[in-house]
C-alpha cells in the first residue's frame, strides 16, 4: 500500500517503512520540529491556565 507523506506529499510505501506515515527520517524530523516550534497546535486552553484553575494560584511555589 502506498500513501502520501504528510510533509513533502511524495508517495511512500506503508509496509516495511520505519518512518511511516512519512517517507523518510528527514520528513519525520521536519514534522517534529513543527510541533516543537508550535507551528502545529491542538485547540484548547494552555496547560498553564489549567494549572492556575486547579491550584487557585499562578502555579508558583510562593502561594502560601
């Protein structure tokens, strides 16, 4: 089965491909870099806002 690489859009073999769904290590690293640099985001509140709601403070250790 062949699929399109989500980064470069080239056709990539699915079976036996250690980088799937990507066509190569390079495309896999590009995708990871986009997540790390926050180019990709999942909608929702940030973890910092969630922490403030749960602790009732700003999440710092000086909330005594």
